[in-house]
C-alpha cells in the first residue's frame, strides 16, 4: 500500500499521461497564512521564495545568517525541494535588529518580504497552500480531462497521505516495523516513522472507502470532521441536516489516525475500518503505535479543492491552479487524472 500509484481512483480510469516537475517552476506552492503579523516583537517574520531547496536546509541557512541556534528559526510547514515555493520563516532576534539581507547569499533563495511578529512561527500555522502546476507532454482526450477536473471541483478528492510520507521507495514502513521490533532510532527519525505508520493505516482505510464508493458518503456509525478543523462529532443518526452539511463541504467523513483508546466509529463504519487494517503488517503497525502511546485521532477522508482552475497554454501542456487545506497533498489530484510521471524520480 505504501506505493501510492496502486491506490484506487475515485473517478474511474486514467484520462491522461503527463510529466510533472520537468523544471522546478512547473511545481509552485505558496502558503496561505492563518494569521496576520503583529508588526512588532522579537521574531523577524520572513516571506521566503526558494527554488530547489528543502525547508530544513533553508532553516539552517537562516540560523547561520542570523548567528542564532537553529531552534530559533520557525516555519509552519515542510515544502517540496523540487519546486518553487513561497513560505514563512521566523527568526528569533531578541535585540530586534535585522541582519544585513545582502549577507544572505544562498543560491535559489531570496527574501520577498519581512516584518516583525511577537512569537515564533509554530508548525501548522497555515490556512492552506496554493498550488500552480504545469503538466507537460500531456496525452489524452481534452474533453475527458476537462470533465474529470470538473468532477474533482464539484466532489473534492480522497484525502490520501502522499508518497512523501513514506520515504524513498516507501521504505519508512519497513523501518517503522523494525523500530517496533526493537531497533533503536534517533528521536527525530522516530517521530517521522510513527507518522509514516499512522499514514499507512489511514491510507488503507481510505482505500477501502474509495473501493466501496463511500469516501464522500456516510456509513452507519460515521464520525464527522468539521471542514478546516480537527474537531469531530458523532456517531449520530443520519438526517437531512447532516446531508445538507455534507453537500456543502461543511463536514467530511473521517478515518482513524491509529493510537491507544477506543475506536470512535461504530457499526458498519467501524467494521470497514477494522477489516481494512486486519492483515499482519497492519496489526504490527497498530501494536507499535499503541505501545508508543499515541492517542486515537481522526482525519478527514475527503478534502475540498478550492478555486480549481485550469488552462491549456498549448496542446500538450495543462496548467492547474488550486488551493488545499494544510496537511493535504497535490498528488491526490494528480492521481485522479492518471499517470503523472515525476521526472525528478527518474
């Protein structure tokens, strides 16, 4: 299951083949901030544009430039290396004096804007991310591709965890199993492997819901997640009010992020979830997550694609523009179109 290319599709057979990331500019990601800067304080808030660089590397370079420990640099989310991305970083400067921007000489990195803020930028402080993607060497019938995109705009997407969660060639799951069997790992690797294990189990449940056509429909015993929130409620009886809220994208069906405690879902929903993660590998992952004392949580099975627009600059190029909530992956949309080969992966 860690091979995301074999995940089921919600909308039917592929409608195209294409290439992505032929150059970094073909994959643009811009953060949608969740708050406005205060304009004062001792944290310099930088809007940074980076090309071909990963987030952790940029954080280290900013710490070196500011002559502060790396822990003094904050960022809201990790962004792709093989892309052009625009995101916030905060740099803790107690003396409230900004270093010389001319001294920040890193190829592929530029500061677009700066202001002051009263606290370090925490992880997850985003309203979402805006994507502009160029698909090149597109092969497929344009009418079918346009129709598929219209379906996605109307119904949303299965909220898969993307391949980034699982490491090179999906190797994180094997490493997580080895860790659960007693292999010692560093603290930061442990956190990553726990997240990978949870993501694997969630994707298996979502795959079952896509396969039976209920990823955006209710099952008996459903647990609902509020759009744009981690708040959940239910199970409760299905009725017109819930149907209206589901149709309006105010709520979404949810699946488990595994941990200790009782599974919140009930009835048919719980049966589908448990059946999807009853194989040997899943049971080992569940046992390991419980031993790590992570708590049962939920994640929306469906995600809303905001402002989806597309155009054809030429017959073989498709440009997509859309926004997704934080923690969601643009590859979920590409998966529903067809075979989009990432040239950075060979």
